[in-house]
């Protein structure tokens, strides 16, 4: 988590884990408070594409 940052503003992101196992987060979100954007984590893979690219 120390090396991850928001791809848009480079601000800190916080982890909200919904499902995890012993090794990794399987489902959840990474949230940037500065941009007020949630980046989903699905099957252990975070999607850090900026919101404009997702649409």
C-alpha cells in the first residue's frame, strides 16, 4: 500500500477490503479522498484506470 497512489492526483488512497484470504485482497476498493473516486479490486486485481478512461 505504501507504493500505491491515485493515478490522477497522486494522492494517498485507502483500502476498503470486502473479501480477502491469507495472502491478498480479493474484492474491495481503493479510495482517493482528494478526487472522491473509488477504484475497484476484483479477483485480486485493482483497476486503477482514471475515471475518464473507464467511461
